[in-house]
């Protein structure tokens, strides 16, 4: 499991660059929504490969059924 991080770069002209790492899928938008609302207008977004990834949930169920016919 990777560490979730938010990185902000604040430029002299007031622009803020935000980078999210360690969060898989679109949930990163939920994490950053409140911060972005306080910072102001979002000019652009560039989604990383983590955004398009999906968490893998595996479930295995095995059922064995043996039947014998009458001879």
C-alpha cells in the first residue's frame, strides 16, 4: 500500500499547482474538493494514470458438488 500525498507548489503570480499521489481512482477529487474550493478557480486538470486505475477486489468462491447416478 502506498502513502497518500498532496503536494502544492505556489508560484509568485498566485497560481497553485496541486499534485495528488497514492490515491487510486476518482476518489482523489473528493479528497481535494474542499481545498480547491478555498484556493479559488481551477484553471486546468491533468489526470494521472492512478486516476484511471481501479482497485482490484478479488473474491474466490469454490463449490464442489459430486453426484453419483444409480447404477
